[in-house]
């Protein structure tokens, strides 16, 4: 049996950020990641201004700037023939007045590289947690795991942190069950080669028309596109020929047929079963859940990565000293949840409001450009409100600052 001070399960944004910060505090930390690399399509590829500021504080801003970054400065939607600027980041406070769109694997590689410079950091790829260790009192004392060959092992830890996403195995093994919220959507995700004349716009754009909704992100030589469908209708709609989907998507986003021929079959259309919920208690003695393991977010606004990173920063700042002492108590874990509860709860409330105001009527075909909801009419008539929504979407509620021990 091996031992570490903190075992982080999951090498996503929350897990890698937490590992880096704790290692810079001199704490022995081991991150377990079940995959062999970070290369996965259709992950959250947006890095928000509050996270960009955090990277500056960690001395990683220049490294990040060398990544293939595209800058999103406003968020637009077209409802029939009416365009609404839903958020404008050009006038928000701070140095970074944009959301950086960068492949998540590049962001994670950057964090992993910085963490590898710390002698107390260990990243174990192709190692999957399979269960939890407990002592006679029921306290969680680490994890059981298997490596890429299926060889079992154990890792003892003073603290285990679940950063393994919306379908968290660690959360389930701990007997923690999230409260689920009703959501009206599922999502089809597809890559579409960008029409040559539209290259370089660097935008996220949503189009709503005739009961259809799609949001597309300009990634340079292709558009990362999310097509929304009513919850539970995936199998029914896939009974259509793939040409049916290409025609609908092209009509919605004004793309010609040539750009859509790369969608050759339904195998090219990935399905996301959208869920949304949160734990009422993020912890057990010896265990903490953060990020999607604690609160599953809707894809609306692309805020999940930013919230997960902010959770990690708060956890590192609050738990570093108890970990140095060798004993993290339940009250320490409660402090993390208390710190992060308000931004999580307000963001989920905002997302549920957008579901009800925008997405449900859009998919029902009852939303039209000449009968906009009051909040959208206000955004069109009062430009200053776009900066407010840009700040809320880009920076968020209670953004975290890098702990002093982690700054470079």
C-alpha cells in the first residue's frame, strides 16, 4: 500500500488546479487520472477572466498566452431576424476583458507541467479509482485503484478529493447523492469545417428559429457546434437520415451544404445527456467533493470549468494548513462548502431561469424575435446591462484569488 497526504481523483480542471496549488504549499499530493492523456473532444474549452487573472497570479500567464487562444469579447444570439448581445466583456474591470477559447487539453497540459516542477506533486495517468478505503470509525482514508493493466492497488491519504466529474464514482462510493433539477434539453455536439469567409471571427453565436436552437464556437478552422434537442428525444430524432440533420443545421446557421458534408453519419454527432444538480453536503470525514462532483452545471454559459477552478482555489487556501498539521476535520471541509455555496447556488438559479425564459419556449417554437422576453428587451435597449451580464458570465460571483503560498 502506498501513501500520500492528499489524493485527488480526476485530472480535469479542478483536480489539476488543486494538485498544483497544494504542491506549491509543500503538501504531498497525488492526482489519479484514468485516461492516458487529456485529449478529449467537446469538453469545456472556455477560460474565463477570473481564471486568467488567477493564472497571472500563479506566474503562468505568459505560458498560457502562447497557447492557441481565441478571444471572445461578446456573446450574441439571433432570434429569428433579431440579434441580441447577451453579454459584453469589453468594459469589465481587470486586465482580461475576454473569455479565452482554448482546447481544454492544452490548458490541462499547462497545469500539469507547472505542477510537475513541484517535488511534492505526483500525477498518475491510466490509474482509475475503483472504491474508497475506510477505517473502523467510517472515516475515508484513501482509495482503491487499478492501473492500465488492471492491477489493483491502494493509496492511503489524509484527505481524498473527488474531482471526477458529473458521474463521480467517488461521490457514489461515499453514499453522497445529488439533488437533481429538471432540465429541458439534451445536446448534440458536432464539428463543422468553418466556411472560409467566416474564419477569424472568434465568437460564440446562438441561433434560434422555428423551434431549433444551436450555439456555435469559432475555433479557427472549424466550428464547435452544439445543437439543442428536447430532453429524451435523442433516439427518436436519430431515426431520421443524417441528411435531415445537415439540412436543419444549415438552415439554422446559414451554412451551405459543402460545409456540412463532413457530417457523414450519426457517429459524427456526439450526444450529451444534460443533467443539473448539487449535493446538499459536499463532504464526509476524510473526503471532499468539488467541481462537477459537487454541483453539476448546465452547459448554458459555459461556466462549469470556471466554477470548478474557483472551487479548487478555495479548497487549497482553506485546507493547506490543516493538511500540513496532518489532520483535516469535518469543520475544515464545511468551510470550503460554505465559501463556494453562494456562487454555485446563484449560478444554478441563473441557468434555471435561462432554461425557463429562453430554451423551453425556443424548443417549443413559441419564442420569436418580435416578442422577446423582458430581460432580452432590456439588454437591447440599455447597453450598460450587457457589461453587467458580461461580468457575471465572465468573472462570476465571489471570484477566488491565488493563495500567497502559490504565487510566483
